[in-house]
C-alpha cells in the first residue's frame, strides 16, 4: 500500500467558458466557439479537461513556488520534456515519457504522482450562446459567437507521496524512470540508492517541499479560457483533504445536484469517512470560502462536533494546516 493524499474540490464558475472545443461539424457558421461538454442522458455537463487543470496547476507552481520547469523539446510531430526529475520539479511530480536512443537508455517513462480528474459540472446545463462583433476596422463588422455557462465544477485529485522524489530503473512501463546519464547525475547529487529494488531517492527536504508546494498552490490556482471577458477564479471554493493508506479515492461521489443547485451529500461524506477510518492516515480537512454555498456551514460545524477527526476552516487555513503534516507523512 502507499501513502496518498486525496482531495476533492468545487470550483465556482458563475459566468464561465473555461475550456473550449472549437466548432461542431454541423454548426451553421464557422465563426463559433463551443465549450467542452459531455452528455449523460438528456443533460449536458460542461467540463474542463484534466490536461487543462494540470496546465493551470503546473503554471501556478512555477509562478507561486518558483518551480524549475523542464524545457520542452520539439522534434517533427512529437514533443517531450528533458525527463530529468532531479533538476526539474515538474518532471518529478507530473511525470514524463521520452524515447531516447538505445545506447542512451531507450524509452523512459514516469507515472505522474499527481493525478487529476477533469472538472465536471455538478449541474446539467444548456450553455448560453453569446453574440459578439469585431467592428473596429473599416468595412462590414465581423460577427462571432461563443458559449458560456453558470455552474459549479467538481474534481478530484491524488498525490502519491511514496513516489515524489523516488525514481526507479526497472525495465517496466511507468517505472523505467532512469537512464545512464540520469543515474550518473543521481550518484553525483548524493541520492540514496537501493541496488535490489533499483530505486533512487532524493533527500527528504526536497521531497517534502515538492509535496507541500503542490498542496500550497491550491488557493492560488489560476487559468482558463476567456479570462478577458469572463474572468473566473478557478481556485477551489470548497475543498476536502486527507491522506490514506492506499490509492482509492474515497471522496469521488460526495457532490450532487438538488433542484438545479450544487451541494454536498453529507450522508455520503460521513459514510466514506467511517468506512475508511482504518485507512485514514490523517484527520479529514474541510475548507470552504465564505460566500460560496453558505448553507453548508452549519452542516460542516455539526460534522466537526460529532467527529473529532474532522477539521474545518477557510480554504487557506485548511491548506496551511494540512501542509504542516506532510513532513511526518513523507518520513514515515
């Protein structure tokens, strides 16, 4: 089993078009931008792709925490990073794949310790079509259309703490992280090495900082399409954090729609906390931004009073308090 941070978040998207899909083949005009969405039954659910969320997260880590991002190399139709998780924080946490020449070590891959879902609307939507016009030039104006929506997006993520700063040289897909030049560098940098498991491990302080940074950036997440005309704050407005022994994401199904509004199913939340109490390595931290789903406050307080393992507060308080327990988890 592994030590894994699991998180659930809600993002308020009151007038948003955060991730777009271009035009549909059957559209009456080419000059229209559709939002990304999926269907379930007759309902349409806008979403933000997992790739977009990871891009926001990586970008925020660079700006907020000064992460050194791995340079991207483009060769014809492929692109890849340097595949150097020792020097580049994001190659460690976000993973990589790179096809080296056989004499250089062959193909190396790394499963990302940070895993995310798409951000998907809790509420079924009929996206609004907005019409605009470009008319600052001489001649006829140029009309265009785009879609936007008003909803609450839900998403889950996990961070495998046992994998942060830990690299393998196994001949196994996802675990062949190392190649000769990188192993040479690991030896020069003083990484600990286990010959039997072919494992290289960075110093605890580096592993701790990288894991803490991933969590610390949550209140500062920024990004998304159409910011110039929709300006959505994509940082979580409701957040649940815990660490478990294992990889199951226990908070996946705690959001629901009631009469066209998003809410939290506290019965489901209480049940999973009780059901997985023997797997929890930490308390369960619940954060909420004041002004967002204020009707949840009383239920959060009641849940905290009933169960001493529930810690609550605003988003930044919860993140800071949870971040402080990461060193102990890494060193266990």
